[in-house]
């Protein structure tokens, strides 16, 4: 996944750029992965629909790689799934094994075609394809070591480092699963990866389980499906079997499904923002309905931050279930106060300056007849930078709102993320240096309240208790390098880590030494 810092797009041409009218107030996640092993089926077409269901996780590039038992081929490009693939391209992707990827860049950003995924890599006379959701935190040292060993690179992505490591160790051990296992022992950070060879499909997940990945079974035992979310299984008719466990490697080939605990599990750390924002509401993560968790957040937020108002409205789409929960708990009517343009997506056409200044109206437009003269409770998932929230409040007041009371169903985002979200420095975050009252004044809200961390966690009781809340708490599950810390944090802000380097058994430098 993620491959960048804040570069806006994976551009196919040097002068094209993805439109971001204003930096988003939502954390941007870096992608989704999908995989199929289904003899006799059109795996590429199935993957196309799986990626379509997962498009919300990344809109900058899309790709599919297929295998037919003897070779691996791929098509990938910038743009949405429907822009990259058509009947002709899908027809050219023949095979019963496939993986797919949609991308939003967050680590090692590049304007090259190579940065799009799946990433293709050679192992002697064969080709593998790899797709990655997450961000690795220690690839700089590993890249240097591989370069010194004569391994070449075509992009700056962390995903290519993982693919080249797998190739390096597979050549040494003559065994793909062993190559993956040894790579997992070295790489640190967040990863849910799928990989294909000419004959098999593989999946593996970081030992903390920071990014989601699940397994599904096609009806009548026709094959297996892997997806970042259960909504990806649903669209192809696969039934959910289980989640890939942290530290596991899954192999699926003509012999069936084989599971290996490649590296020891660590304390669970599924990203809590999967429930708050990233995942589709119809998905189920670790046994918990995303929709149910969001509605519960709204109910809990009313308990923590009630306010007198005439209507409750949600910011589409992730704020809507929570707004409904707030309305039910408060007894205040829920109203659709803004309309979302669902066809904007991420455009690669530059707007005029006048349109750029309209910013948020490219995606949201108010309904004056519903909100004029009303005291509004506006429920949203988060405020990251504050820019689009400020535009939203101004737009609602222009439409006649008497009061705008912001209610946010997550705590203030005060700390950067290094595991697959595009907030890699603290200075980007409005809550890192401003009080809640100062944020309310900046965005133009009549009042502002956030859900407490305790309240959020109470609404996310999955079938395990481990969630990463580093962006709220500054307590991180995976240690990063001193160099990254120096760049990422304000000087007087001291992060904490779940375990020390010694307890981890290696530092980033020591990882490279194992090569």
C-alpha cells in the first residue's frame, strides 16, 4: 500500500496531478488488496468486482495480476478501477489465480507507473506479483543492504523492498514460504499482503494485525478469496471463513489451503480508524459490524456531549451512522442536511482557481430548505487538519444555519501515523497545538466536542481487545527509527512505544544486518 508522504497521486504523465481542492480533514488510508484462487473461474473479472467493492480505500491507482499455472501477467495504471479496466483489458488477463490492489499513496510517493501495484518482481526465471496494504517503517536500511548485494529497484516504494526481500530469500532457500517468513522477520510496521506465483496464492499479515485481511470461500468449494474487508467477499458471493491471523502465512494452491504461523503474534493492534472511518459500513472486522460500532459511537457521544439543537445531520458517508445513533439517543430528528456528489471521486483534471476556492462543494452541497434557521448538530468522524471542516461550517452558515455544533466521534488526532495513514508529521495536525476551544474558533463552530478515547474503545469491542490508538494517545505498537522521530514529532512531544527495541529483538539497523 501506501507509498508516499503527502504526494497527491500516482501520475502516469509528468504534468498531471490528482485534485485535492483542500487537504482532507479525514485521514487518508492507503489501499486495499484482493486475491482469488479459483480453478475454472475468471479470476481477473472476479478481482475487478472485488476491487470495485474496496474502491473507498484508494482511488489513485488500480491493478490486477493473474497467473495461469505457467506465467504471471499484470495490468495497472493510475485512476479508478473503472478507468483502468474494461472488457478488453480483463479479457487479456487469463488465469485462475489473481490479486488486485487499489492505492492511496502514503509511503515512498512516486509519479511513476512502477509505484502502482501489484508490484512485479523476478525470481530467477519466474515472476511474482505482490500487493500491499500498510506501511513499512524500516525499509531504508534494508534497501541499502539489498543495493549493496546487487539487487536493483525501479521505484521508491516500501512494497518493492518487501518483494525484493522475498525474492532474495526465496533464491537462497528455494522455498517461497520460507522466503516470506524470513522477510517477515526483518520488516517492521503494518502490512497485509497478497502475492501470487505462477501456481499459488499467498497472504500474510504483520504480527500486530494493524491492517485487516480476511479469507472467504466460494460456493460449492469453487475456490478461495482474500480481501481487506468482508464487503470484498460479499460482492463475489464468497462466504466469510475467518480473518488472517497476525503473523500468519497462508498458501493456496492445487493442494488446498495451508496455514503457517511464520512469526510470533504480538499484542493485537488493529487500527481503530478502521471502525471510525476507513472500512465500509457493511463490513465486519474481527467479528464486529462496522455500522453497529459507528452507530454506538453516536449514542455514546450524545451521553458525553449533549447540546440543545433542532436537527442532527451527518457528514457523508462515514458520519451518517454515528449521526443516526446520536439522533436516536437524543430524540432530536435526523435530517439529511448536505448532499454528496458520489461521482466526483478523485479527478485528474485541474479546476479553475474559482472552482478550487469552492473546495468542499465539489463533493458536498447543503440543503438550505432543511437547515435554514435551524440549530444544527453536525456529526463527523474526525478533524485532522481543519481546512475542510472550516469550509463545511462556513457553507452551512451561508445556507442559513443558525448554529453549527460539531460532534466528532473520535478523540482529537494529535499524533502522526506511520502505519498506513497520510499524517506522518505532527505539524499537520490541528489538535497537536490547539485546544478544543481554539479549534472550534478556527473552524467557525458554535461548539465542538470529541468522543473520549474510553468511549470510542467501548464502542469497538470486537472479538479481541487490541486496537492501535496511537494517533490519539501517542502510544505506538511498532517502534520507528530515531531519524523518523526527529522529523515527525514536535520537539516537546514525547511518543511512547509498546515495547522496547531489546524486547523486539532487533532495531531497524539490526534488521539489515541479518542480510
